[in-house]
């Protein structure tokens, strides 16, 4: 499993080979073995294999080709709906319709999604996370008919790879690991931590393609712009509220 983790790469091109149901079930079972808040399993997984339904989902993911190419699309949702109903049917008063429990449920869903990804890769399949699920959550809620108390927080594509991309670079451990207490970064620390990433040939090409002086500018000016961040933040907060997670009373 450690080798599988160390060899992880995002796959964006897939064969049209379907995943056998028994293999898919094993992967999903592995997902459910993830850690969960209070053993409450505050998540749901919507597995989308139907071609027409995946085509319907594609615009919500900015029409990335893999959404209709890969045989399986999975949406991982923070879900208090099921637990809420169980409580009510057992004469217990639930109090999970608030932001704290959105966070708890989102953590549950993300832990499950990572288990699913690891299990799939262990079986020789490829996966790719779709961050767009939080950008257009309202569309996904409509398409997947998600009820109150259910909000999508992650999505992955899964299938047999039709490409073998190189490993994506990662920051050195000193850039992300702190021992005992958080040690804030000095200017020298930042220069050292990002030196390798900024020295890559891929980075040079990105700067050329985007006509930018630094890699940071590619992120701030092209990939994840402030105005977009604010727009989608407001939109996602509205979704969380409309789905019933913002009760402060």
C-alpha cells in the first residue's frame, strides 16, 4: 500500500472498460472502513455510471472530458439527513443542522473518499479528484436530487488509465510538517521550500505560456483569481445554508 501511495498520480484519460461490480463493491467497502466522527458515518456516496447522467454532470465540472470518458463518477457528500431521520425514528432529538456538523460530516466524507482512491489504485485503477464539486454544488444537488442535509464536498473519476503521466512534484517535508508547535515561515524558509518547484522545467513552460514573472502569479492571476474565489465562496455558503446546515438557534 505504501508503494501505491507513493506512486499516486492524477489520471485524466481513461479506457472505456467498465469496472466489474464486485471490484467496485470492494472499493466502496474499503471506503466505509475510514475513520468517522463518533462512528456516525455522516456521509453518502453517489455512484454515477450511466453515460447520460455523467453527460448531465459534465457542465458542473466545467466539461472536463474525463467526466464522460471514465466509467465511474463518484460524488462524496456531507450527509446528516440519514442520521437525523434515524434519531427521530428512535425518539431522539437531533441537533446536527449547523455549521459544526457540516464540518464534521465533510471530514467524514473526505476520509472515505481517500480510502476509496487508495483501494482503487491498489487494484490498478486510476482516479482524479474534481475540485469543481464545490464550485457548482447547486447544480450537482439538482442533478443528483440531493435532499436537505446533504451537500457535495468531493468528487472523483475512476477507471482504468489510458495514460501514464509523471509524478506531480510535492513540497519537501519541512514545508508542511511542524513538530510540537507551528513554526511560522521566514522569507528564507519560503525561498528554500519553493525552490525546487520554481526550478522545474514545467514551471518555466507555465511562466512562458501565461506570460508571468513568477509561479505564484500563475495561481493568483490565472488559475484561482480573487474575484472567482469570492464568487464561489458566496455561492457555496448559500448552498450550505439552503441545505440546512446553518442553524445557530
